[in-house]
C-alpha cells in the first residue's frame, strides 16, 4: 500500500496541491508528502510505495501521474480523479474551476483565460496563501498537517459530488429547462435544487421553480443573481402567494396552484 506522495518542488499549483489532498483521502496509509527537484528512473522503478504526481515524465493509471511528456494528457488532478475516483472526464470538464485548473497547468494562465474567454481574475488570497505555504515545504509528515490537507481534499471531493447530484437532477425526466432570450429557467416541482451549484452548471440561469426544502406542499419561485428578466413578484397578478419576499426575489406558492402558473408569465423586465 502507498506510504508516500512525491511531487515537484518549487512553485505549487492547484493541480499538484489538490492531487495530494485527494490522494490522502484515497490512501490513509500515506504518511509523507515529498517535494523534490527530479524523480530519476531508479526511484520510479524501485520506490513502489510512492505515488508520483506531476513529475517524473510518465503516467500509468496506478501510481505514476505526470502529464508533461504528453500534450494530449489532462493535468494530474484530472487523471487522478478519473483513475482513482471514477469520475467521468466530460463531467469534470463541465466544471469551470476544474477546466481552468487543467488549462492553466497545461498551457499557462494567459492561454487558459483566452480559451475560456475570461479576463484576468482578482487574486484569490486564500488560494495564493495556501499555495505559497505549500511551495516552501520540502517534506510534509506532521500528522496534523496531513489531516488538514486530507480535510481540504475531502471538501473538494464533496463539492464535486454535490455538483454531480445536481447534474443528475437536471437530467431527471421531471426537470424542464425553459429557454428565453434573457436566459434559462429550471422547473421541477418534485425536487429541491442547490441553487448555488445549479448556477454554476447553468451559467445563463435566471430563475428556478422547485420544491421547498421545508414543505413538500410548497413551491419556491426564485430569481437568480437579481436578474430583472425573471420576476417572481409577478405571480401576484395570477394568484396570492403564501409568501413574497420584500425584495421580490422569492415567492412561495402552494403546490396545488402550479397548474395556474405559466412560467413565461414571470418573464419581464426592461
């Protein structure tokens, strides 16, 4: 069983950092993370207890996870998520943050932003601080530190799983996607969506109509990102809601009143 993760020294990136964090969740026997300048062939062949990440010039789906020798390979994190955790490549690349990590590590920041059509983001100070610390480490073997990295990996994996659950809800036959010239509206009165995650899966989302998380017999009509083209408050022209938020972003109606609602009657704005 694996006892060590070996990755490269110098400047750390989200790719190698998160790879280490998720591997700690996969293999509780790992007791050390080593950050080295090079990995020679002898170490690759003889150090069977080590997983080698983002260094070494080889990839074999088992313990060698470098991608730099082959421009067609995705970054080490994606290779590990596929081979060790069974995630689907298309699903992983549908997550903008993971797609950006992959492109950034393979082609550099400028090219990644160009491909994803995004401008230079503000520096994420949490990410910057953690990677700055990780970059300065040579050997990590303190149990408390490893547990902290393991917890980061655990929460990262949970985030991916939460995305996957919401993606499955979108694929459910009860879910309807209404397209308007202003954006998309999701309709499913039989499930409750995680709107924060749903917003990431559907970038042009303007509204959600779904089951209340408090009462099966209530339906929430929610405006997304304060988008003026979806107006839950317009429900008052059709029926009396159970609740209407003062700002108008949320209306709650009885399930029995759904038949009175035409989704497009809630689309308005200038």
